[in-house]
C-alpha cells in the first residue's frame, strides 16, 4: 500500500505575514533535497 501524500495550502491575505521570497527559496531547497535537482527543474516554470 502506498502512503498518502501530504497537501499543504498557504494563504497570504494581507501580504504582511509571509515572506514570499523566503518561502519560495525554502520550497526550492526542500524539493531539491527530496526529489533531486533534475526532477525539480522539470516542474519549475
């Protein structure tokens, strides 16, 4: 049996509570570590 995937939704309503550049960079580093640079670059637009 395959494990279920986690889904996370981030909502930033007022543009003051979230540093978008930090989150994007953190997500990029996380995805590169988890799935590798080649696969991550295929899904990045």
